[in-house]
């Protein structure tokens, strides 16, 4: 018997209101949906619990999630009306209440997202996807629903392998939706090396040098030396124009 799509479930750890803590949209009020499970294991992962699907994950239908998102939105509505007048972003979709689809790696659940995301959009929300940029086939299933795509490039120095081919394919698919906005993050640790930054910037340049690259220093015992961070910045900047160093706000305030 074919299971009706409406009843499919995915493992979710949390649905909560907070402010985006990193990259170009730092400070944007959002409702976060944290999916369980990840296809990678990065040393610097700050949500390690979410990389496995444990008993704490709740299997929820899309309708359950939509209802929870709406009730979380209603509770925090005044924060979202603020963004309508104070937004500093270019993306028109970001003026709608934003939902961060995060994990773990949410694209592990692409079939589920294919059902969930149009439902959220119908209700007037915009979609902000946070991804490790490796599951390009799964991105094709949901790219049309994404308004903002935040892609991490993962490096061998902290994530066991490089994923240059996957990242390249992923980025091309992300850019195929001309209505969405895409940017790349490189998490920088004391183990990050120059060739990783160069390859990352060159990969971006080969596709479109307008794509912003955010160098995000890890805030833990693996933090990079500031002079290395500046060196990486100037190396990347010689290759592409749109490079930024940005830290994670939520780590400083120790919030979700
Ligand atoms: S890809 Fe993201 S969620 Fe997965 S292990 Fe790496 S940092 Fe953690």
C-alpha cells in the first residue's frame, strides 16, 4: 500500500523562536526547525546531538509542524512585525516571517521537505535553508521553495574529507533558482589551511564571483589565531570581492 504523503513523518529535535546567530542574516528573527541526522561528522559541530537520530527526536507529520510553527509565530508576533520596518536585507522574501530549516543536515529528509515547505509557504512564511552543501540531488527536489540558502563548504581539516565536486554541483543547483539568495560559509579553525580557503574562493569564482563568502571563526578551543583569519581574508579577497569575517552571535550570548 502506498503511504499518503500527508502522513509521512520526519525526526525533529526542536521547533523554537530565536534570532539568526550567524552570517549575512545575523539578527533576523526566525522560527527554527531542527531536523535530526547528518551525513557528516565535523569536529567543530556545535549541535552534535542533532547528527544522530536518537530517542529524543520526535517523529512529526508536516501538519503537526505547520501547526507548531504557527503557534510559535503567534507567540512571538511582535518580533516579526519589527522586521517589516527595520529589515536591512535585500531579499524581499526575508520581509516575510522566516523559517530556518536546519539540523543536522535537513536535506537528509528532502522527500519530507518537498511536502512541508510548500505548506509553510502557503501560510506566508519564507524559507531559509541551512545546509552542509553536499546532498545536491536532494536539493533539486526543494530548490524552488527556498528563499535563502546558507551553504557551508566542508574541509578535510575538520570534516574528514573534502567535498569540492559535491559543493560545485550543489552551488550550481542553488543558483538555478534566480529568486533565491545564496551565500557560502567557511568555518575557520586553527586547523584550516590556506589551500582550503583558496580552493573555496576559486570554486565560487568559477560559478559567480558575486556570491558572498563568510569566514566564520570557530569559537571554542579550536579558534584560529586572529592573524591567520586576516590572512585567509586577504587571500580570499584577492580571488573574489565579496568576503566577510563574521562571528556567531548566539555563541557569545549562549542562546539557541
Ligand atoms: S555538517 Fe553541520 S550538523 Fe553535520 S556534523 Fe558538520 S557541523 Fe554538525
